[in-house]
C-alpha cells in the first residue's frame, strides 16, 4: 500500500490527496503521512513510566497510561545518571504485515519475536502534500499489540520486560547480576544483550525472558552497547581509565574477538544504520571518536562544542548524526564529511535523542525541564518544546 501511494503521488498531487483521503492507518497502528510521524512515546518521569500520544505537529499529550516503575528511580554514581536505559521497542510475538498481531502465545517456546515494523517500503515523499488540518485531525494512532521493551534497573541488578499494548504493564523482572548499565536487542529481536559494569555481558532469550549465557569480560567494565545491523557483532565500551577500549563480541560464539583502544572512559556507542561507523561518547567530554568497523580502528574524532556523553541518533539514511550536548544544544553532523550542519537550541540538559522511522522529526528528551524538544530534520529548526509532566530520563517512540 505504501509503495502504491508513493508511485501515484509522484505523478499528481491531486492523486496523492485522493489516496490520503482514503488511506487508513497500517495494520500495525502507527503510520507515516506526508513525512509526519503519528504514534506514541514512553519516557521515565519521576519514578513512573509515562505514555504520550505524539501528534504530527509535535504535540505530546499523556494518553492516561502510566506505570509505577522502580526502574525509573534514582541512578547511581557508576552509571553517571545515564538516560540510555531503554531497549528498542519490538513486537512479540510474530506478526505479518497486512494482518493484526495475534495475542502473545501461551507457550513462550513457540514465540518468535520480530523487530517492530518501521515501514521499510515507505519512502519519504519528494514534496509535502498540502492536506487540510481537518483531514490530519481525523487520524489517530493505534498501538500495536505485542509491542514490548526492556528497562534497566541499575541499583537493583535487574532488567524489566514491559508490554506497551494493549496497556502498559510489567511482563517479567529478570535478575541479571550487579550493576547493569545498558542494553540492546538484536535485529531479529530474539536476544537481549545487557552490559554489567561488574565485568560481564548477559544474553537473554526474549521469547522466554531467560538468561541463556553470561560472558565474563575479565578486567573490562562494560557500559555502552550497540549491535551490528546483521546481528553478527556487538560493540561494548570498557568504561574505565585503564585500558579504555571498545570490545568486539562475536554474537554466534558470544566471545570477545578483539578490542579497539580509545580515550579514557568511553561511555556509550552508536552505530550508523549501515553499521560502517561506530560513534563513541566519553564521560564529561565534547569529543566523539568514530570507529571504522571494517578496519576496527578509530578513524576520526569530532568536537561538538558541548558535553556530549548522553544521547546520539542517526537518521534512517545514515547521512546525519544528531548529538545531544549540554547545556542545551542538538548538534547535526554530516556523517560523510563530519562537518557541523546545524546547532539547534533544545530543552536544558538534553538526554536521549530519537529520530522517527521516516526521518522527518528528531525528538530530544530533557533531564532537567518538563519538555521534549521536537526538531524538523529537513530544516534543522525547532518545531516546539512539547510540554510533558516532568523532566525525563529515557525516551522511546513506538506505534
């Protein structure tokens, strides 16, 4: 349906408007219309997980769903109040495009998780159709059944699995060992990988929420994690002053196959969509190291001007990197030239950065003010500081 709409839109704006008037939301609930994202967000606020409806104009409104979460409580000194403690959102159990997601299987062994549908066949329109506000207002998102995510509880040594649809609720709490920090889901969503500052990386089967193996990292102190797009490797930072490095883990054998030396205290790591670059942030630093994953060496460094040790994200094409910097800037970087494209003023102490699936919007969490900044990724301008119920740590979008 998305491809058909695209081909007709290329020939006629009237045709595009006609398609839009009859275009219903996708079977997975959220949808992309004229480069505008409609869906939901969930964030940690004052010890609660809070859901928001996200409008195409950058509005955010609580949808009434919240959950008291110990995982959203205080952060210890070891993880430096890091906001990156949500996994990606994924769908569990399987769904097929064009049909509703079935309820979760009774037997966990039969469940085969899938990555959330990100509308890979829907390309951005070459122009923005001028749909009337009344037409846009007639659409509302519907949360995808089976949508899930994981949250780290650093101080309690646990990871909690939450379901988002049909309602926000706890599925299972998993004891992973002391001082877990960050986590990532493999591209097929079958495995959750958790870093523990106490010298270990934990692997969890998402179908059963059972730990399948634990990798000892010796004297290395795992912190940030990113998984390659093909799911073959995990990149994990050694957050320490002695032998600072990025560990390369073979996901098939679950063993460390190499280390890439870095500056002291590498904190978080983010992969470009094609997996060719790994961007590493450092504690209280304005410098980002860029690793060439083919040669497994640091190929460049970028100074973004402000403290950049929290959030970073890329657009779907991988042409732009968006870096949250303190005190209140979002820096857009050209990933080919590493030149600064723009600096956008956002909420104070920006934390997480999330780009919408079609790449038209960037959402930036604020850890010290009750706003989420919404940025137009085409013009690199602030659309609005959307009011929310409180400062937040951790942010994810879903549909």
